[in-house]
């Protein structure tokens, strides 16, 4: 495989890693407990 194909695969893996990290942080680990809309203000 050429270097361009390996860089494309690496870019896709990096994008998936970022998406997984955001889902993990905001969906599971975010412990701010903002349940009520008045707490956002």
C-alpha cells in the first residue's frame, strides 16, 4: 500500500477516535448533573 492509503486509513481511525471520545465524555463521564433547564443559566 502507498503512503497516501495509509494516511487515509490513519485519518479515518483518528476521526473515529475523536467521535468515540466525545460520546464517552459527554454521554458517560460528564458528571455536571445538569438535569433541569434552569441549571443551565
